[in-house]
C-alpha cells in the first residue's frame, strides 16, 4: 500500500473521501499509460480496470498553504495521510482536492461547522468518522461501515469475510432448493399439459368420426329418396331405416353438441375439461388405458430395478472404497495419535464438534501461512529463535557479569571516595601545620579553614604586636606581610604536593629587607631539603647576598635597553 494513516480510526472517512482513487495508478507520461493498460488487460475485464492518472512526476510536494482549509481543531485529509512518494499526494491534490476537505469525527460538530454558519476558509466539504459526506447545503450518509483497504486489523477482516461467505453459502443453498422445487413443478405441469393435449386430440378425432358418419347417412337418405318411385316395394323398409338413421343422426348430433360443449368448457376451464375427458376415456376405453398404465408401470419398474441394481453395485464399490479409506484413516489416526502423544502425553478431552475443530485447524493453518509469509518458514523461525535465545542467554550472562562488575566498581569507587576524603583531610591538616610553622619564623600566627563542601579556602594571619586586635583578614595586612603570607601559603602547598618543578615570580617585590631575608632562608632551606626537585625563583632584586653552593645557580639577565628620543631618531 502506498498510502498509510496517521490515525487508524479515520480509515472509513479517508476511504469514503478517496473512493475510486484508492485503486488508481499514477503514470509519468502516456507511453507508460499504454504499457500499464497492456499489463492490466491480462488480469482485468475491459470495463472494470482501475483508473490511470497521467501527470509528470515530481519529487517535491505542492505548496498548498494559500488554498488549504484552515481550522484550529480539525485536520484536512492531506494532514491525516502519508505516502511513500510525493507523486501520490500531488495526484490526490489535483484530482480530489484533499487539502480543502476536513475530517470531523462527530456528526453533530460536522453539521454545526459546515451548515450552521460560514464554513472554514477554503473548505469545500467534510467527512465524519463513519464516512458521511457533509456539504454546506446538504448531507450524504455513507454506505460503508468498515474500511476495505486502510484497515490494519487483518483478523477482524478475515472474520467478517468468513461470516459473509457463510451467509452467501446459506443463501446459495436456499436458492438451489427453490430452483429444484420450481424445476419439479415445471416438469409436473409439462406432463399434465402433454396428457391434456393427447386427450384433446383423441376427442377431436372422435368428433371427426361422428361428423363423417352423419355425412354418410345424409348421402344415403338422398339416394333412397331419388329411387323412391322405382322402389315402392322396399319403401316401407327404407322408411323404417331412414327413421332409424335419423334417430341415430339426432343422437349423433346430440352427442356432437355435447362434445362441442365439452371442448369449449375444456378451453375455458382446464379442470372441468380434464374431468370430462377422464370420464369419457373411462367410458370408451377403460381396459386399454389400464393396460397402457400397467405396461408403463412395468417399464418404469424395470428401469427403476436396473437403476437400483446399478446403485447397489455403486454403493458396494463405495462401501469397499470407504472401508479401505477407513483403514487408511485409522492408520493415519494412529500415526497422528502417536505424534500428538509426543506433544502432549495426556489425551485432551474436548466438547467441540468435528466441524468446529476442522474450522479451527483451517483458521490456524491460514494464520500459520500468514505468519510464515511475514516472518519466514517454520524451520527458519525456529532456527532464528534458537539463535536469538542463545544470544539472549549470552547477553543475559554478560549483563549479569557487567552488573557484578558495576557493583564491584561501585564498591571500589566508594572505597576510593572514602580514602580520598581521608587523604584530603590529612592534606588539609598538613597544609595548616606547615603554614603555621612557616608563619612562626616571622613571629606571626595564622589559620587556614578548608570548606570542601563549598570548595572555599579562608586564610587569616595576625602579625606580631596585633594579637589583641580582632582584625585578621589578609586585606588588613601591609604589602610585605601579604607577600610573606602568600609565600608561606605556597610553601605549605609545595610540602603536600609532589610536583617536580617549583616556580615563583617576583615574590619579594613588596617585602622589606628583613622579611625578604627570612623568606629567602625559608626557600633555600626547602630547596636543600628537597634537592631532587627543581626550584626556579625569579626576582628583580639583588641576589649577591645568597650563599655560594653547588645547589644554587644564579642567572643574571641584561638590563633592557632604554633609548631617548634623539638616539632613536638617529637609529631610524
């Protein structure tokens, strides 16, 4: 399917909107259309081929912002569908105008928005969730109750189609019974009509015979009247004969009138004619009719006997075939029972009928075929499942090992964190002690407060002679005292760190000679004590008073060149 829905509940409304475009094809040019028509002619009748839309393909969607229907609460059909290619969306925009059709699930809201006021801008029509079509001046109810192409529930569709198939089969069987009964009635009526026609022909033949007899008698009476003068002797006898013949003619005429009345009554009323014809046949030829009936019945019985013998032979063959099939089925049943015992050792007792079980088996086979078409063959699925299961177990073991490793790492990190806190506290205490020891060289006292939680450090220094003064902030110290305190802080940090290189730049700029001397002594003492590390001190002051040892190496830099304006002009 090239079209899919963002909201599956709108499948009926979208199908009712698109209708025949659900099965339409898109072609880039008329040459492709002719090729597609040739392919369709193999599978579709000429009048039932799907629609073909010819439009040049484009990789970009149309810009429909200027003519798109706008509503703050409801989306258009264009917003509710997605397609595999922009060509489909562009064709639906051209052919159906889906950007101007809103989808409103509730009927009442659709009527209120489209008909009880001015419709939204650029909106031509709307569809409800049941597929009803709403225009500004009319309303059409949908004939569809479920989606045919965009529904995602295949099981529900299969169940509905199976129920419809059962209903159609029941209707077909009922129509076949009616057709058989009508066919039997037609055959019986044709037999009755044929017998009536035969009887009518016999009656007409009898009537013609009577008319011929009457004409012969009339001819004979005329001849006798012509010879009356010459045959006076036999006149008396002929007169008697004539009277007898006239009486017979009268009787024949009466009989003829009776037969005519009978024929007319037979034409007007079929039932009365049939009764009179039967009565006439019974009076004229009762034995012949009975003989014909008996002969017919005898032939019929002989034919039925032959048919019954054939049926008996056929039934015997069928019984023999059924016995052989029964033995095969029993053997197959035994094999199936053995196979079933391998799956379930205990026999399952069910209350369902055989037909329902066969239906369930057929449904499961169809479902299995669908699953196999979607996921592959059973052996491949079992193999993939075994591989996935082994991979899952392997990954489960790996996850369990990783969790154990993580727990171990967590324990190690907790231990390291505790050790780190202990070491941090130890370093803080050592730094405080070294700082106080370095300050004592200058007869000062001070303190350091480490706040590890807030990551702050507070330093307070009290110079000699200010013990009674409450101020101990570094900002209250002089420049030399602050520089010396800073050097003491740096030395304290050097004592607790393991860096191989130590550098200080212009550390004694603001110190007086006394503090500078104490500071240099502290630095030299530390460098001698830690002679495996490299110390670099940079100062702009004089270093001639430093002791001459192998551990100390002094580098003097040349003074920077300072030229006045005349010299600079001359150099230029």
